[in-house]
C-alpha cells in the first residue's frame, strides 16, 4: 500500500491538515501513528481505511480494510448482533457465517449477553466492544484502529491486544493510534509521527521538536524528586502560560489516582488543576481531578499520567474551545470518550 503526495483538507479552501504525504506501508506488520491532538492522526487513518478520499495525491494497493473510528454511531436502529451480522455480510461473509462470527466476537469481549440489546441502549463501553468486533469479524487485510482501546475494560483490552497480534501473525497489516505509550510496547514494526501536516519517522528528531516544550516539563521518573535526568527545565520555569499557547484550544482531562496519590509537581504543559483535594490528592471514586491544558500538550500529559507507576486512571478527555469549561465527570461511565475532531 502506498501514498503518493497525499493531501487532505476540510471545506473548500480550508487549511491543509495533511499535505505531500509519501508513504509505503508493508503488506504485513504493525504500524503505530503518533502526534499531538488535532495534528491529523485521525485524518490519516481515515485516508488509509478509505473512509475519506484525498484532496491531492492518490493511494494505491489498499487491501480489504476494516476501521474502528474514534466515534461509534451507536444510534443505528439495530441490535448488537444484528449490526455485527449486517457488517459481516458487507465484508463478504454468508449470513450464517456472519452471525456465527458476530456471536463469537461478542462472547470474546464479554458482551454476548447484550446480543439482542439495541445499539442505542448499550453503555459506552459495550458500544466500543461492538465497534471493535465489527472490524475483526471478517479478518481484514488492513485493520485501522483509531484509539480502539478507549473505553474498553481491562479484559477487553487484552482481547484486542491478542487479536491485533493474531492479525499480524496471519499476514495482515494493522495501523493504530492510541494515547497509551505502553500500548503494544515493543511490538510495532515501525512508528510515524504526524507533525506540521506531514509524516516523519517517530524517532526523527525533527518530529520530536514539536514536543520539546512537553519534554522539558516531563515528570520525574528517577525517584530523586527532581526533573528527569538530562532535561534542562530552567529556561521554561518562568514562561507565562499564554506564551505556551494555552490561550488557544485546550483539553480538559479528568483523572483519578490510587488512594492517597498526589499529582507530580511538574507535568507536561503545566496544566491547571481543579476539583482536587489537599495538595492535589486524588479522592475516592467519583471525585476526579481535572487537568486543563493546551491542546498541543495534551498527548504528552496523557502519556505522563498513563506511564506513571502506578498509572493514573483517565476518566474523560474533553476538547475545549477557548474559555469553555464542561462539567467535571460528564463522561464518568466512559474512561476516555473519543470526542475530538481530526
């Protein structure tokens, strides 16, 4: 599969989200896509899956693809089993085989008891299981996962991990985006970073430069109580918040830590903290800490929280226009709702 000078923008004359992307993907393997929120990751995945067509350039050699989007259209007038059977038919399975595969994946994800439940009545977590199942049941040559682990319980995440590895072992290509830097750690054959409308190898220092402000504020993992070894943070300690872009789009992240946990003193993007107990302590379930940070810093902040020892639980991630503040815990039943736009 190859992308030849691919570009994509939204609206006539709108700004280019991606432009001039040249990429050759292997016929089999695991590919991770990284980048800041709003940088074009979802746009790239939609192009790879064939959901959107490029405004410039072309894509050739796409195998039969299946796609798990950020937002699942759960309002469709179908039951979970009926929807999956229908999607199996679209993927080319006979009705009996499609229904059998649908029931099998529901059972694997622990959702077979909701087979006859209308999609609109499913919880967000169960809806996400259905969204993932529809992409897996026909064994596609190309599997595209846009934060597909979001909202799944721990057991279901393990099922998806194993399904991804099985798809690659069977000769399939899997391309994925996920907030958790430890997701399938060490398993990806290659990783790319979307930055400034283009695509670079994730290890390229040019790509990493866009995250330099976040790296300078990375929390300490050395156990010494200072900043991470080798990081020069002195130059940024007195930079005003407006100077780091926090007057633009922001993201509210509701988190909850282990009992008695306190937030690190220095987090990427220097987020504003609210709804916290003394010294930023995370309270019991139902009392999350809200971190509000500039959108450009949100991915680095999530990585810092998820890679903590022990990791912090992400209850909700909500994009904010300048000045807007949604209610805390608005999505408490869904750990990480996928509500961002590309």
